[in-house]
C-alpha cells in the first residue's frame, strides 16, 4: 500500500543521508522524498512516499523513529490529509495551433505557463500525484522536453498536525 | 577554564570516569595523543591494529556494562575499526569511538589519510557526529556517552578534525543531556505487563525465551525470580547465556541452530512464548514459516523495532528488560494462583522426555582429543567462574554448549556479526576490567590468526589471558557445512601451513603448550591455569572430524533437528 510518512528531524548535516541510508540498507521502497527547513530553522520537515505491506510500514516507522535525529513522525495516510506535488514541464510549442492546444490543457488543469520562447513553453502544475500524472497523459501528442517533479509534500487536515 | 580541543577530549574522558581507552596514534590524532601524555588518569592501551582496539573496548564494555572507548587516527585508522564497530552494533554494545579527522579545510579534498568517517560508519553505528566547532566538543562527547549507554546500547563515533583539537574553548562538561529527538523509554506500560501476565497464567505449554537484552539490561536477578516463581521451562539465546544459571532446573539450555533438543522442541510446541530481550534472529528461529506454530507471544524489548519484526507479537512491552521484569514481579505473586499446575506439569513431563534424549552427549575418544571434552574440563578447572570469550565457529558453539555459565556478562562472543578475530582482543578488554579474574579465550586455529598481533599488546600490559586453541586444522564450521551440504567438497577450508603456535607464543614472550594426547589434556590445562601471571597459549590438537550437534539445517523448523549420528540411529530404532 502507498503511504505518506511525514517527519520532523533535526536540521543537521547528515540527517538526510541517515534516512536515505536506512531505506537502502533495509531494502525499503522509496517513491519520493522531499525535505526542507521549517519555520523553526533547527528543524527540517521531510515527506516520504513509500509502498509496503502493513508490517513493512510498521518497521519503516519504527526504524525511522529510532534514528537519533528524528524528532517525530506521522503516517499521513492513516488519517485525512492533503498532498501536493509541484511539476515543471518544458514542452515544444511551435505554431499557433500547438500553442493554443497546450494553453487550453494548462487552463483545464489549472496550471500556469511560466516561461515562453518562440519554440517552447514551460508549464507549472500543482496537485496530488494522480493529477500530475493525468496531466502528463493529457499532453498526448505534445512533445515533452523535460519533466521536473518535486515529489509529494503532505499535511494533515484540520487540527491534525505534526509539531514539536 | 580555557582548554585546547585535545585537552577537552581528555578532560571529558576523565570527567566521564573512563579508566581505559584503546587506541593507536597517527597524524591527525597527535594533538589528542599529546594531551594524553600530559596526564595519567585515563590509561591508554596501545594496540597493534585498530580492529583489536575496538574488540578490546567491546569486551571491556560487555563485561562491565560501561561504554568502551577507542581512539584512532583518520583514514586507515578509521577503516580498520569498522569491523569492530559493526560487531558492537549487532550485539548492542555501548562504545564510543573517537576518530581523528584531517583538518576542516582539507575535508573533501582527498587529503592524506582522509576518509568520510561519518559516511563509512553510518550504517553500523547507533549515531555519529562530525565536530565542526571546538565550542561544541564537550557537549558532543557527553551526548556520545549518553547515546551509547542509554536505551538500546550501541557504538557512537565522534569524528574530530585536527584543527578542532588545536583551537581553544571554555571547558564545561555537561552533567546531563536532554535531546528532544532521543528519549528512550525504560519503564514498561503497566497495562501491557498485566496483559502479558494474563497470557502467562493461562498458558498450558509455556516457554520463557531470553536473550542478550536481559544481560545488557542487568535483568538477570529479576529474571531468575520471575522464572522460579512461574516454574516454566526456560531457554536462552547464545547472547543471553548466564542470565539464568545453566543448572537451574527450569533451564533447558540454549536454543536455536545448535541448541538443545528440549529447548527447540519446547519452542516448537509451546502455546505461550515469553520473549525477553531476544530478537528472533534467524539462527534462533530457523525457518520462520515453521516457527512455533501455536505460540501466542509476549515480548519485552527496549527497542520497539525489535518487537514484531520477524514474528507477530500479541503483547508487546517496550522497556528495559531489567526494569520491566522488576515491574512484573510487583504483580506476579497475586497472579500465581491462576496457573494450572497440573496442566503445566503434563507439559513438563513432555519436556523431560525430550531432555532424556541428552542431545549434548558426545562420543568420547581415547586416541584423539574431543573438543567438547576440552570445554567441559575448562569449566571444571575454573569452577565455572571464568570469563570466557570466543571467536566464531565450531569452538564458539562448543563453548556455549559445554561451559555452563552461572552469571551474566561472563560469556562474551560475537553473536550477531559473527566476527572471527574477536576473541583474543575481547578477552584482553575483560582482563583489564577484571585483573584478578580468570579470563579464557576459546578459539580455533583459523579465528585466532585474525587478531593474533595483539599477543604483543598482551605482553606490554601483562595480560594473563588463557588462550585455548581448539586446533583441528580446518575452518571447522565451514568444513562441517561442506560435509553436510556440499558433498564433502572441502573448498578452501583446510588450514594448510599453520604456524607452530607454541613457538609463536614464545616469540611474543608468552608461554606456549601443545597437547595432542587425551591423556595429557588435564595436566596441560592445569599447568596453564597455574601460571596466574602469564599469558598461556594452549594449542589443543583435536579430532578434525567432530561436528557440532544438535543442528537445525537452514530452511528447517525447530522440530526437524539433527541429533548426534548415533543418537539419530537410536531414535529411529525406537520409532521403528
């Protein structure tokens, strides 16, 4: 099952490699991983998307908690949550028809065109993983030059929060 | 008080009450070595190879419960410690390894003797630090000891660049540390303990299965009380031996791949299993799908990730084994009446039938020395009171099977990582901690050669360790597996061209004794142990064909043990 694990860890050098090393050493799957400092600069917030049976997810959370740098974690998928991913896509956009078609798609998906040249558009798209995937499919015949995805960031709904 | 980083390191060790550190100097460590030279509170043991330093610190830590301390230089000094750090990590041994690093401005430059120490040790430490600021050095040292010794113990590496050891800072050694990200829980949840007792008192076929966590958590005394009050069959892993005395009537001996028949059969057929500080290692469980099919399991462990990792657990109890068992004792008397002694008595009758098989009986010999006999004689000569370290292989299993341990922290071996070369340096660390006690290193002709250079250290510090080398000219356990599973193709397991161990010991300034005839064994051992102040290397030439029994082969369950060949024939006749 797909799970989103969100953790707060000490913003120290090496903390990221401890987490990444744990996943590779124990053979856990990592679908995406994002990390950045929080409003408290001594803490980083990390979102990991992983897959595994219940027992594997239990081990993953226990092993993460065991890392000395990890302050706290929650499995966002255990409750109501919101997830978002940012994607930047550069596509070939020649001629009016093609440029119109891309613009229409971007509007439908509520994305934005953030950079324009005479032969390319760079698009910005935000949404959950499914929406971002769907947008790539929808581009269809449009030639993609490159895709950059941020990986999932997640947050609990309502009062549910991961705080020290 | 203003001190240099090097002086701060040494002052921290003094303030931590460290008696010995084990190390080897080198360029990046020279400031620290200079600071050591100027004082005599912390005694430095100069090893011959950094791996030896880690195993000595490890042996010291296992015997005393206090963190062992290692000091090495950068680069190869560090890489040589990795085996020892991983050994300590796998067996949860508290250790602080101070590694010197090239100066900060050279880090990442491929400088002389530079290695990414925190990177290379990360997967085999509990935690590690790179100290970038001399003002944080003392605090980091305190954290290192706190992390190493608290919770589930383990090795901690502190990497200190040379320039940090030269810079000056105000010295203050914190008395306590409070880390928001690290707060191990030691007391068990009272409701979980009651739930565990609910299961225990209803058990019809109970078994108590204890491990190294009982030794590490100083839980031997409450464990003995709990087991004696419950009156349940009890077994121990390799790492837990000594927590319950070997001759306790409730004790069935060691379990697992080379455990006793009664211990493994009791595990297989139990309905309630009480696991205490044991982690269901593959050498214990055998094939997981066949493991204890009817068991409802209660598990105490200080590390939540050890609970339910390999086997589903019905009642998890997170906490220090010693503390949880003490908490359990507070409730136990009131619950003992609920145990159906008749039903448990029937279970005991079954267990005693398995016991009657006497799975540790072995074939004596008049011509050749049988290794099991050597261990039995060692136990008799030392009244079972010695500290025993071992290396890894057949001799390790025989030591575990035939030296009956009555106290915790007396049996010291590399169980998790299985590190050959561990035995001698570990014995040295133990001997330093307990200078008046008898320390035996039971080894083999292959293992002993892996850290043999430390014989020189033994001379320098007058460590009268007794090395019993069970010399069968093979890597015995490899040979055994090749005999059983590779159609006797003994690929590279024969130790051709062994040194003359007697002369070798003598060249290091020690006493060497060789014994080949079974008739001479007792005299040789008595002579060795009569030399209280000398290291004696007893090279015992043993029968190379002897195998370790009983044995559970890979992929088999606890009920599919191989007994000694003659016992198997006997059993087959009985069944027929």
